[in-house]
């Protein structure tokens, strides 16, 4: 059994790779440098040196594996172009094989969920800069008609192992000595432990039907006020205060939008269809007693 991963050296990707390796899979990963290739090789993984722009490499590489998990994102101005080209290439390489292809999306394409808890049947309202992500989901789900076992996973706020956006927020809070939430701080985000998320990838890879879509969300939510209160304690910041959206945008840039909206998301479908059962610490417990205490 083998699997090809993009984004394997990232926060989520490294944990997903570890879970597959523990189950006996040969795990290959796309890496941009020879230095990273040596690191992966030392960990027992198979490195493939290249990037998302190398569509010929991607199309040929996926033919050598039993399935693909796409988690890489470029975080550059040409993010959309690179992702669209990479997905097209990998789907072309997989066409007719019946092999799994898992695409990583995200719940921000719902936009603000307000007081509603949304699920996979709820309408999307992506802001213009995220419309391409919604389009990519449809491209991947439609690939089920090309004899590809295509699956889309939408993670909510990922935490655990002392990493991710939570870690970045703690470090920024320490640097600025400022802990703030927008307006009354009652915006609620659904959350998912990174190891629980990795287990969902494994279950979707082995069991999900072609054209499946899953939100990756535990039953735990956290308000932005509660999050920043816990972050402030770790960062040694005494005051946790409200600020306006305008002030947040000056400090955080585009990230202020995400901090200003609700992301109340159900992960029930994955529980029902894949017998997935999130079991990690809640985000609050992880902040107060777990891996973020060393930050």
C-alpha cells in the first residue's frame, strides 16, 4: 500500500503522513528542496522533489501510487493558478484508475454562519477571493464521473501538537503584548484536533464513496473571546480587550475577517458514513493543560 501526499511537510500534512506510515503505508511526499528530501528520507518517507507548478511531474507521479491526498497550498499571489493547475494534472494522471483523490478545502467558503450550524448540504457564500476554492471542490467531486474516487474534506479550526494557527496567535500575542477579540468576542468557531483530522483522512482514503464531501469538525466550539483569554495567559499578557473591526484589520490585515465571523460547522456526516469519532482534547483543554503550555 502506498500513498502520495502534497503538503506533507506542513502542520497538518506531517501528522497525516505519520498516521499513514503507522498503518504500514509507504508514504511519498512532494517537497521543494533537496534538503527537505533528505529529512523525509531519514524519516522513512519517499521524497519527490518538485512543486505545484510542475504539472508534468504531478501527472506522472500520481500514476505510481494507490491514491493521492492534496494538502499543499502556496500562500503566494498565484495560489489559485497553482492549485487549479496541480489538481487538473493529478486528476488527469488518476483518470480511469478508481483510485482515491482527497482534496483539502476549508469552511471559510461558508462565510459567516451567524447562529446557524451548517453542514455539507448548506449553501456556500464565499467571498470573491475564495470563489475559486468552491469551484475546485466541484471540479474534484465531479471527477467521480471519471472513475476517480474523489473526496473533499473541509477542516475547521485545526489545533493540537502545539502548532497551527493557535501557535501563530500565541506568538503574535507575545510579540505585540496585546490580546484582542473583535466586538463582543462571541463569534464561535468549530474546531478539530490535528490527530482527529488525520484519522479522518485515513478513513476517507480507505472507505469514502466517490464524490464524497466531509466537514472535519468535532462537537467542540470556542468563542474568540475564550480563545484569546487562554492565549493571553500563555503569552503572559494581562489585558484581554475588545477592538473594532477597523483596528483589527490594521493589525491583522485580511485575517481580521476570519476572526470577525462565526464558523459553526457540523461534522456529523463523517461520523455517520465513516464511523469517525473525534477523541482529542478540546481546544480549551489543549490550551490550558496540553501542548501549547510550552509556547
